C-alpha cells in the first residue's frame, strides 16, 4: 500500500499551518483524495508531499506560487526533461535579475544614508554636539 499523509502530518513535517496547506490546495499545487463523511478528510499522497516540498523550495528561492506551480506541473508530465530545465533556467535568470536590481537599489539607498549621516555628523561637530548622536557602531551595542 502506498504511503499517505494527513493534513496534520504534512503540517507537522513542514512546520506549516493546516490553513497554509489548504491554500496550496486551492492554488492547485496539491490534490488530495477525500474520504469520510462528506469528503471532509484529506488524504495526501507521496506525490502531494513531494509537490509541497518543491513548492516550499520555490518560495525560498523567491518564486511566486504561480511560477512554482508552472514548474512543478511540468515535472508531472512524462515528457523529456530538457524543455523543463530550460524553462527553469529562464525563471531563475529572471528572478536573479530582479534580485540584482533590488540589491542595487538597496546599495544606492545605503550610500545615500551614509552621505546624510556624514553631513549630519559634520553639522553636529560644527555645533560642538558631536557626542549627542550615536555612531552606527555604538548604536548596535
């Protein structure tokens, strides 16, 4: 008999809420079988567990759930993995570009903060009140 999991099993294993797992189900990432009165009990397969694991990995990479679903769905098809890997590389390259742009914006903001900090310290020093404002090193202490 194939291994199955309850929603509680997956929630515990992946440190998620059952609500999060139901959300992934609503997004079409998971497709559990139903049992019990009115089909209230969800029975997750090994495939669902693997898809959940891949979804969480994609989230850690910063991919959207739609991107994650598109990539994971491609692996469900029995076709050649070449096109799947090409698609994955395109998605990763786009995401990498976005992260690099964000990093450049953050660096520009940090540079601007440093300029303003230096100007403020200079003005305070001219007023003789240099000891009033903490430096970034003493602010962390």
